[in-house]
C-alpha cells in the first residue's frame, strides 16, 4: 500500500491477506473490463477509480480489457468513448486487451472440455431448455442431447464454428449439474451461433463465447490476480471457479473473483439498457446529454474528473447495494469548482436598469476579482455604463421587510461598482416593468476607500452593461427524474418519472470577458451557479450549460414537500371540527392542492403507508393522497391497499367512509373494487347512524352500478 496510513476497505483487506499468505506483490495485477455496448456511467466511474486506484496504491499494472463477446450490441464507437472516459478521469492502463484477442484459445479450451466429456452440443429450442432447466425451487432435468458422444459433439461444434447452422439451432453447454441449487451451474451455455459482424474480428467467427466462459479465462490469460465485480456476479463466482478448474495450469497464477456493491445514484438510472432507451426514444439528446448519468454527459455538463474521483472516494466501497443521494455528487463538483472557476457576471432573466444621474455616453472599466478562493487568479476589468441589465427577480416595486434586493426608496450595491437607490419604474401597456430608474452615489465605488464606499447596504446585485453585454444561450439543466429511485418500482415504468422540466433554455447576457471562452471552460455566474461552455458554442453564439446551483435546491424542495405533507396532515384535523360543507370543501381543496404539488413518488408512498391506521384523520389523509396525487392504488402493495379500504369503510366517520367509497367508485381496478362489494352492500342495507346524505347517495349509486 501507499506509505500513508489509512483504514482499509474490505477489498484492500482481501489483498493484504493474500500478500500475508505468500502472494508476491509483483504478482498483483488488476483490470477494468467494460463491455463496449454503451457509454460508461457514474457507476463505472466508481469501478474505474477502484481498480486503477488499487493499481496506484500497490504500484501494480491495470489492464483495460474490453469484454467484446456480443457483436449484436458492440461497436467501435463505444470502445473509443470508453477509452476517452478512462483517460479523462486521469488514469493510464498498462495494456489494452480484448476478449476477442482470445477467441481461438477459448475455442481450443472448449474443444478440450468436449474431449473430457464436460461440454456438449444441445439442440433444444430456448423454450424447451428453459423448462428443462427447472426453477430455483425445483431441480432441472437432463437435456435429451446431454449424452451425445464426444465424437458427435466435436463434429457439431466444428460445424457450428464453420457457419453451417442457423442461429438458435445449436449451442454448446458445459456439463455440470442439473440439480445444483445455483441455477447458473445447471449446464450453462458456453457458445451460441451468431452470424454477426464483429467490430474487431470481422466475419471470421460464426460462434461467440458467453460472458461467463470468456471473462474468467481472459483474467487467467492476462494473469489478473484479483477480479473485482459488482454484487450481481456473486452467484457467478462458483461458475467462474469451475471453468478455471478445467483449464488451470498449477504453475500459473489463478485469478480470484470478489464482489462489491453497486453504488446507485438517486434521481437517475445507471443501467446501460435504460440509458440506451432514453437515447433511442429521444427523452434526451444523445449519450452525452448533460442530463445523463454517463461520464460523457457529466463532462459536458461541466463536471470535472477530480470531482468524480472525489465522489468515488467519498462514497467508498461496500458489501451492500445502496442509493447515494445525488446531492453528494453535486457537493463534490461545487467543492472543486469553488476553487478553480473564475467568477463572472451574467444575467439570465434581464430587466433594464437606467442610472438616471450617470452621464450619457460615459463608460468605466472597473476592477473585479476573478476568484477570491484563489490568490493567484488575479483581477479583470468589467465595463460599467448608464444602462445595465439586472435579474428581474432582484427588483420588487413593493417589497416585504426582509427583501434584501432592490426596491423603490432603498439602496443596494452593484457588485464591484456603486451603491444605487430605486427611484421609479416604467411599465408597458400590460403593466409589466420594462425599466427601473435609479440614482447612484458617485462617491460609493467599491474599493475606492471613501466613506461612502464603506457604507453598509442591504444587498449586492450582479449586473452587465447593456452596451457591452454578449448574448448567450443558457441551458438550465435539472435532474432527469423527479423520483429518487425511478427504476425501483415493480409496477411502474421508470420513464413515468422523467422530469418534464429537466431542461429550460433561456437567452441571457454575459460580460464581454467571456467572448473567448472555449468548450468545457468553467465559470461561476455570480449568485446563479456554476456553468460550462458547451460544445455547441461558436464564436458567433455562446452556449452555456448549468452544471449545478450554488445551493442544493432539491434539498430545499424536498424539505418543502415534507413540510407540505406534515402541514396538510395537521390541517386535516380541522376538517372534522368545522360545521359547514363550504368550510370542509375549502379545507379539502387546500390540502388537495398541496398534495398535487408533491412530486416525490417515494414520499407519497411512505406517507400513505404511514397513515394506514385506525385514526380517522390518518385514514382521510390517505384517501386524499389517492384522490389528489399521482399515486394510484396500483402503486401500493396489495396488502396495504386492502387494509386501507377495509379500515376506511369501517371507520366511525362518515367523511372517511364517503371518501373511500368515492375512490373505490372511480378506481380502474375493478377486481379491487369487487373485493369490497359485500361490505358496500352491508353499508347500503344498514347505514350507520351518522351516515350523511352524501354517503347514502354514493352507496346507492355504487349498488346500482
């Protein structure tokens, strides 16, 4: 390990134990083995950081190996993109290898297994094979072709290789154990026929090895000491070792597979298949869309390699899958950009500000600090004139006491410039403010040392000089999904959670120092956030992507939504205390509006589940969630939804019963409604004494229906 002392994660502990047990450090050899069937994502970044980080710590080689065994999905484009991403992250591989380098050796070993009667050609259909393989709770049965002679298997396998058969007619299977409790050990497939062009081997092969057959053998051929995989490969370890047992030379290093947990990121997906679906269905504009969790998308959005490496180190390595809040990633990029990004001024929602006592035609070039966090960043000159743009939200004609920006009769400072005072406004025919007129204190220039310049005012505004400003297209990116775990709901499509407001394009104005900004240059737009120059930017049209805000807006939004739920639950008690129907309607309307504005699907689910109890307020609130939110009965566990309706129909409150009946009446799931038909008939035949006219009316309607 590196000389500095640090606590070891469990993977480092495995390596240290192997070294203590006699493994020479010179034998340590790691690899990062992507399949070139898509672009790398943030999860891969963690795996890259793990494997290459081990290489750095142990001064050992790390291979970049492409497990290119499926020509149907793999392309040279993905190979090139992966290499670019690994290099951009700051890592150098010892050797560039491909599983396709070993196709001949893998074929020769497969022939060896056939000769040992440990592999056979199966000619069943995929449907028959699935039946024959059994289930986790029932043993499999032998294939009718399992006992083919070695000679017949060798002949068929060679003919498969020569392209004599159509895809799907034959496969090569390992002969292991059809009764194994590990489904992967029930005669797994080693080769399948594919008449597809391979991006490296062309059309020379008509059969291709399965991942499980190629992966471990590739590790062995490259003398990889430790093969680290994510947890879903834990059941594969037994097969990994069985395959090695068949071909191992005791004088050569035997690779060791060990598993670590995926680190899923909230408000996104890290499945290549789902990322590809987003691209193909045009929910995003390509693999490098800045909303994507791909490394190329994050790079284009403005994330730095250092921030991704720091993120990987921050979340660490674990043995259990868990969901990392995207705010951790955003913290890492804020921390990095705060140190390196120059501060500039930009206005994204402009309103014209006129300094009425500033001489017409005059301009000044004022000194502005580039980055107060970097003493070597220096200063720049920004132009100042009579007419400026400021943010529209930075002015209110009539402002509350705690509004610390510009209003009539109050003073604020213009960043790096003068103190101004609001005097009047100009409006258009619709009453919209088109100009704000102010006066300035001529002695209040920032940094001038005058008494006026040191006067404290309530706020500081950023601005740009209209005469000198550069127009820019600014792409304001938000999280791609509204829910923290969009692909975790068994009965929901992850696309249901695509955020319709994940991209807003505005025309803004930036200071002239940005005229020469280049692709991927990064800036802090003061008071607005961090932005990077997009690759679409040209000398005639600047384009910026918002990387991240100065604060975590989603954390604030999440707290607001939680508070909204909690406050609505408190307000619901009033529903039972008021005496008139209009008062109840008003309370329900307010609560319904609050619930409609909650975008977090998981918060709605958890809120509903927590309120399934015999308290009438809780039950009514749960019914309101079903009525007003995007959450539907089908999104709730069947046991919970049955419990909710059962309790609600037995409630002492006519209001709870009525809301439950209305929800059942309008429910799309007829089978669910029918499960309560007897209970509804009982209520109709013998209404509770406190049943309201409305409840009886609903019961009558449902019985007739």
